[in-house]
């Protein structure tokens, strides 16, 4: 067997040349437009680029493969109904560069592992099924038939179906996700970990208990009626740029915006709408009215402090702050909640947040005066040990104000990948409900397994113990997206077979099992032609709208198959007998949607409604004031707080994205809004902390974590002074994922705590290396 030590699980430790400018104060504008054009027309010719952009996010066109922010229900811009990062995503997918068999002959797996994630992604689209056998150094071409047979043989040789693990990325369509979970359950397991386990699982866990549905309750239209928009732990300017349009329109209608984030993010400060001349020529629209730069993971303390202040105002002026009618008619647990809340010391909570109490009072005063409040959040709330409690406390605040089930108010967990919410709706879940399984049995005539399967963290642990024998990924970059990089890498290497269904080359193809397959799949922008003609797929956005997506570009090669077709053929080959005609289903995807309609509530007349302009909304109980909890009401939750005590030499690290990045896909080497260019191996530090630790700006340091008696190290990071709270630091992922312990997870949701990693920092004593950054280039 080849020496896996020569195959790097982490991105290379080399530096690419740090340049630093001032953080920008306005998001979007001319630079966003020029950057979008540069990426799209740098990846393809003008005709191809124009063709795909004109249909991107249009009704009946291509659903953007980037974030899950919804499109307007009504009129959409015919010029550019997409953002800068959406253009980058479509450029990444629709590139005319190709990675075929000759490429894999040229580069060994070990050689590819020494390349950066950016370099890997820039090589182009995968064109052929590829295989690497045990002991080999290079991938080689394999036929689709032989690839399906290899998968079927390995699955059927397992002692138990639970020895196989089937991962799903949020990019998969509804049709692909439904077929995937159906195949897995007929195979006999619920081992269906997905990217939700690593991002908004905490949101779902919290919301189901509090409100009866693990999804947000607002629509895009609600932003036009909101009086206050509360944004916590989210950086929309980079991660969900089209949200800025909704925030700008809300501001023009008089809404107040309160932003809570340890970093001052450009997209929360001001916005220049790329299609509004007045914005482009002027200073843009100021977004945030009150900015609360709290310490990492002190949102729970902040929410408690705000609600104590609201309670004090309510006591002084009864029936003016709390919505007692709503509380009485629609909730349970109020008295117990309030009693526990008032036990907290207000000043201690403010001290924990690291901001003056007066700033918290300003936010509370705004919230006291209004009831149409939308609360938005993302990974800054979901990736901590206490994430579920924090989100439930945020719901408590909305319940106090009666801000659920009314126009302009409600919960808004902003999902990352474009169909991550749809995948879960389709049944991609390791803990399916009994009602869902009974429906599967009724419609398809087989008995699905009842035993809960593995989520992402538990799947990694099982593979590490060599109990997981086959690992299959429907999209994504599992290795780079998951915590504890070296631990996860060994887990994948322990598998007998790993299968990656992918559009582009990534690091998960290089750290693999004893045998490995790469199966090239169509992207959203590719025309999908089956026996029944050109097909479309469907997706669900963050606000529960199901809509069609139809590619219009020539695929990179005839040997690239659609995800539904790949899944159907794997299933057909795996089962000698099946109640399902797998291959017939993909002749026309209407057949798949007919089965979804029979199985999942809310999809009545699916094939008709999905063809209507803009699609349709799924049912949403909390949006309509219906709470399908055990009490049949919205539940106030008691959320105990634990205060974090760091040693003098310890820091709380959060991993973040750059502006040239979407999840693990790296579009470039810049983080323009934060003023960082041409480098990713950096650590943002408070200037006072730098001095206290006797470090210097731009010094090279190593980062260390010691958790559960396991030592972890991330090497060679450049110290960058930044406006961040004391004893808080920020690094980019996946470079710092090696420090995120596999055993450090959120209570209840089991989500890795990628935003709460306790580390120490030591200087690298390499004078020659340090001289590279003695004078960092400054950009105006």
C-alpha cells in the first residue's frame, strides 16, 4: 500500500504573499460588478457567460448554486438577479476548463495533495469516472458500468448495511436527494449525514422544540414590513450578499437594524446597490443603526441582558413592552422562564459580552418600542456548545414581543448552501420521523430501517474505528468541511471504498479509502438531457419556496452524468430485486416528483406547481401561528448560561470565510472587505493581545489546541492586527479546521464547535521565514 504520509490532508503550509489594506466600509458597488465580470468571463467566453448569467435566478432559469437566499416572488431584474459571489459560483461551475484522464496520468495523488485548494478548484470540470485501486499512486479511467458494479459489490459484501455511510452536500437537487435517501433506506440504513449537521442543525434542534418546525418563519416580503431587524453571528456581505438588497429596502421603509458580531463586517455597515445609480455615485445606504461587537459566543449573555432590560421597562410601564395577549394565547412556560431570567446579574452579563451596558440599553430601547421584529442568524450562533440554548433564547425574545406569526416578524436562520433545506425536506436525515418512514413503506412497499443513523461527527468516529467500510458523498468536500482534519483523514483512509460524486476536483478526492471512485456529475448550469428530453430539477430556498432550476449550457463531456441518473444506476446495480424501477425513474424527472408528492406533505400537484413562475411555498406552521410542539403552543425555554473563563495565554478562536470563498470552495486569495489580499494563512488578533503576548504584527506563529487529552497543531499563520475583542481570534477554514476537536460539539445538535475553539499561540523561530513578512505591502 502506498505511504499515505506523503498525501497531505491539510492545505500546503506555503505563503502566497500577504498584502494588507484598510477594511472597507461599504459593500458591493463598482468593485463587486467588476469582480463578477472578471470571474465569469475569465472562466468562459462571452457568449457562454452571457447565456448563463441571463438565466441565473430568473423564473424558469438556473437556481444559483451558491447560497440559499430567496429570489423575489414578483418582478426580478432582467439584467443581474445575482450577486458577486453568485457570479463566482457560476464561473466556478460553468468553466470550460476540464480535468480528464490525461490530467490524472500527469499528477499522482501525492503530488495533487501538495497543491492548494484554490489550485485544485481552478483546474476545471471533471469529465470521466475515475478509480484508484489499493497500492496505486494515480487515478485511472473506469467505465460507468464497472464503477456501478464496484460500488454494488462493496455494498453487498458488507456484514451490515450500517457499515456504509452516505453523505449529502446542500448542492444536491430535491430529485437527487429524494432518490438518494430512498436508495439508502432500501439498502437498510439511516446513515445519512449531511452538511446541515455542521451548520444549521443547532437551529433545527432549537426551533423544533420551541416552535414546532425546524425552519425559519419569515418570507422575503416580511422584510418590507419589519420595524426591527436583528442580525446575529452573520456576515451577509460575503456569505449571503443578496440579503443586502432586502436590508437596504427595509431601511428605506424605516426599519432599524441591530447587528451583533465580534467583527465589524462591511456588509453590515453600508451597501451600494450595483443597479442603483444614486447608490453607486453616492456613499451608499447605511445599514446598521446599533452595532454590538460582543465577544465570541456571548450572544446568550447579551440576549438575557436585553430581556432583563425589557422586563424592567415592562414593570415600570405595564402592558407597553411585552405582548401579553400573544403570550397568554400562544405560549407556555412564560412564568418559569421569567423567574429564571431575573435571577441573572445585569452587569455580569454585560461584562461577559465585553461591551458597555449602555450599548445594550440602546438596543433594548429600540426593541421595547416595536413588535414587528425579524431575527436573523447564521454560523456565529450555531457552532458553539451552547448553540441550541442561544437560539432558543433568541426565540424567547421574539415570543415576549409577539413577533412570530405576523407580517414583518419572525425567525430567519439564513441557510448556507442553495438546497441544504430542501435536502432535509426530502428525507436526508439520520433521525427520520416515524411518520416519514411509514409513508416510505406505504408508497414503496419495503420496510425502511427504524434505527437512527450516524450524523457527520459520529460517522467520522465510526470510520476512524474502522467500523464504517464504505463512504459515499453526494457532492461536497467532506474532508475540508469537517472538523479535526487529521482525524477525519484517517477515518476516510480506513474505509474499504470511498465514492465522491462531484463536479470539480477537491481535497476529498486525494484522501480516500483503500479503493476510491470519482464520479463526474452535471452542475446546475448544465443541460440535463435524459430519455424523456431535457430535464429540470427543483430546490428549496431558506424561506421554504420550491422552484425549478433548468440548466442551459453544454455539459463538459458526454461522459458526465446527472446526479439522479448516477444514484438510480447505483441502486439498480445494488439490488437484485427491488420494488422500484430505478432506471425508469430518471427517463423523466416528473416520475421522481410524482413519488415525492405521494410521500412528503406539502408537495400536492408538485409537477404542476413547480412549473408556475417562481414556484410555490411549503406549509409553515409558525408563519401561520400554528405550533406543532408537544404542547401545541410555542414554548418559552429556560436557557442556563455558563461563563467562559480563559487562562491569560488562551484565546477563543472562530473559523470564518474569506470574501473569495463559499464554504470550502476558494474562488481567489483575497478577503477584500477585511483588507486582506493574496494570503489565507493568517490569524486576526487584537492589538493589545499582540503586545501582551510579546508578538509582533505579521509575525509567523503556530496555533495549538489541547482538548480531551489530544494535542493539535496548526502551523505557520501570520499575525494580523484587527479590530476584534480581546482574547478572541479569527482564522480561515479549512486551514484552521485541524484545531476543531472531533469531541467538541454543540449540546443536542452535535454540531462541531468551529466558532468556539480554545487555542494557545507560539512564535515560529525561523528568522529566514520571518523575513518574508518584515515589510508587508500596504494597499491604499
